[in-house]
C-alpha cells in the first residue's frame, strides 16, 4: 500500500486529501509543519509527499530542499497562488507535480496515482534469483554458471529439492523422487547421495550450504544459503 505524507496547515484541506487518498487505497500521514514533515519522512519514508508551499514554520520550498538532502521521494506542491508555481518551476528543486488551490481532491488523487505509476518500476520487489540453472530435458544443472557433473540419482535429488525451495523433504519422499523402492538402508542411500552432491557444490562455492539438513526430518533447498 503506497504511503503518502501530506504537509498542509489548513485542517479542512488536509481532511479532504486524507479522505480522497485513503479512498484510493493509500495510507496517509498528515503533518502541519515543514520541520515535522522532514522528521516524519526520516522515521517512515513516504512513497510520495504532498507539500503545501505556505506553512507556518519553514516554507514548502525549504522543506523540499531539506527532504532532498536525504531523499529522492516524489513531491507534489500545493500552491495558493500562480506566482508561487513560477517559483516551483524556476527553482528546479525537483517537484514532480503541482496543483493550485482551490483544487478537487479527486484530481489530486488521480495525479498521485499517475506519479506512483511512473515510479512503479523502482518500487517493485526484485524477483527471487537462484544460482541454479536447471535443464530438465538434458538432465543438466549448472551452479553459479558452472555445469555440475552429476550422476542420475544426484540429478533427480537436486531437481526435486530445487523445484520446491524451502520445502523439507523426508528421506522417503526423496527416494520416491529417485524412483527407487524404499527398503532397509534407504536412509543411508539418500544420505550418501546428499554427501557427494554437497561435495560437488562445495567445489564451486566452498562457503555456501544450499542443501540444508533438518535433523530427524530430512533435507531442503535454501535459496538464502545458496
Ligand atoms: Ca498553507
């Protein structure tokens, strides 16, 4: 949920903005002083700041300058006069948009949406990356760009683990994946395959531990340790 910081000393204006932005699915924080806005953005960085120019302590311009010292957050100015907007545009203090009072809260909400959409690629989480490349058809797995020389059983075992990261597989489940009937000594079979698999992985990354042991339960693939 995008978080919007509203800096406005007129309660009625702030109220209509809070209402319109929350109705649009944003979380909001409202402060009435420029200094409080800088403090608040330090504590909880907003995704966008709506900044009135005429504030009781420091001006919106000065507030923006102070925010810019540590943040690239998008800023939308609220202005009471067209003349102020000339300054916004002339000062090049990094305003992303502005509206002149009186304004429609719905228009402000629409502009906020537009700015956030423009920013979206920077806000999206990075897709989980894995150091393993699995080629099922060729029955090959590469680790950190280097092909692994695996036996058929080691390949099946690692494939099984990689396909469901973080899931803990029991030795019986892994044995099923190998297509080997479980009988006496199957635990040792799995353990010895895991041991040789780990040895091959360590040749490539000595400090990593992609295959985790869960005592009494089995094994899992941990992307965090790969
Ligand atoms: Ca004001």
